[in-house]
C-alpha cells in the first residue's frame, strides 16, 4: 500500500502523551512493507528531501500566513502532493497533524482514499465552503481561474462525504458531535504508548518513605477499598497518593469513613490532576504504582505508562480476565486477586523486602509495552482502515 502522510512537521514535535505519534506510526507502516511518504512544512534546518527509517520525507509546505492569499504558493504545495499521488498503484492520503497548512491540500485529486485526523479544528474549517481559500477560488473568473488550475492549485472544495475520519479520543469525538458537526461515522481509535516520552528509571526501594500511587477516577470499581485496607497492613513509612481525575461524591464519603476506621487517613494524600504535566510529574515521583481496578480494563493506559517509566506495578488480577484483557504476567508485575487487601499488602511487602526483583520486573514490563502496546498497537487499529478493510 502506498501512503502519503500530510503533517505540519516531520519528525513531529513534542505532543501530549495520550495522542498518537505520527512519526512512530509512519515508521511502523514502513516496517510492515508499505511505501510511506511524509509531506511536511519546509524547515531551513532540515533537508528538503530525506529518508528516515524507511519513510520518504518531503518538506516543501508553507504555513497559512504565506499561502492563503497567494495562488502561486498554494499551487506549489498542491503540486507537491499531486506528485506523490502519481503512479500506477493507488495512494491513500492521511492528513495527520496538518494544522496551519493550506485548505487547498484537501482538494487535490488523485487519492484512492483520504483520511483526516479530527484532533484539531483545521480539517473542520478546511472542509467548509466558507473557508477563505475556497471563497477566494470561487471569485476567480476567466483567465485567472484557468491560470490557477494550470499552476496546479485546487480550486474546488473537497467532498466531506468522500473522506474518512479518525479521532483518538472519545471525549473529543463527543464534543464535535455536540457542536453539530457531521462526524458520526468517525472511527474512534486508541493510541498506544510512546515509550520514548518516558525516561526509564528503576526505583530503589530503600528504608525511607515509600509512596504508593493510584491514578484514575475515584469510583467503586477502582479498588480503593482494598488499597486502604491493604495500607493498614503495611509499615507506617508507606504512604498512598491518589492522583484523582474525578470522584463519585457518595463514594468519596464512604471511602473517607473506611480510611478513618482503618486508621490510615494520615497516610493518604489526594492530588487532583489538573493537566498532563502534573500527572506525569506525580508518576515520576512514585515508588510503586497500584493498579487496583476490580473490572476488566481493555487498555490500562496509566499502568502502561508507569511500566514505561520503570515504576514497579502491583496489579489486581480480575477473575475471568483473558490474556487479551490482561497484558501482564508474574514476570512483569506483582499480582494479587482483585479486591484482596491481604494480597495487595503481601505484594508490596515482597517489593520492600527485596524478595521480588523489582528491577527485573520493570524491565520486563517496559518490554511488554514496547512490543504490544506501542506503535504496533496503534497501527493495528489504523492499518485496516487505510487498506479499506
């Protein structure tokens, strides 16, 4: 399959950890034998053309400021995309992170299929007939219109019905639907873990304070009851920090009563998470990550991130969970039966006493993430869409 990835920059700059790395996606697609090209913005510090890990990179695009008012500049960029679409084999175009690029690129004909990432508002405005470029193109008459077409500029708006859409966050998709946008058919995918964003640092569990970390919503199936009761059985130097994203008010009151009855509230800190930087900062400070969910979690992102960062994981094994829903094994994490405080405390005790080789387990856990839940996991979802399966 021939694939052209259109992006503002390539390789991509820093992005949120919960968004896909299109650089990693392109390289994984190339590794699988696809002919992949990346069309990106020009950069004076990088070559106009080069091949990176099997991906053919062409950097000729210009930002909106330079292109939306000049037909010649728009035409040059349209020609660059059209050149990549030539050949006997059909080409699939994927507009990845294309914010700031000219809308006319969406109107370049010749692709067998066009896919658009809805992560930013650029494609939504670029498809609109009221967009400045399409309005300007409609105003062209006679020789001016012919000249624009001769230069290669796309002057007819793209057909939104002929494009496919992907979105990597269900909340983002729901937000777009609430705005009344016609993206009901968008495919909601789940990005894998880019381990390059997490510096691997094995923890040394010495004699000082040990910080257990729970991350996620404070709700009944989170397993916090077992964590509180397990904390009661652990040495006083062990503290629990809850990086809370949301809470169930009734459960919060119940949990407080349980904590006071167990005599552990003075060892519990709750840190409401305001953003990704704070969330990842708290993860870097953790000594042990507690994954205590009592229901099957199809993709335990926070635990996978902890594994990537080298944090030892104590994980609840949900009864009946099959291997597809349970990524770990005893060689990677310390397992205990879900909802079992004694089992949880025993796992932490083993780590503290050195009876469990935490470093070996964290290395194994990170290797599992890299092999099963990185770019491979992301592309496993995206590749069938691009192939028209």
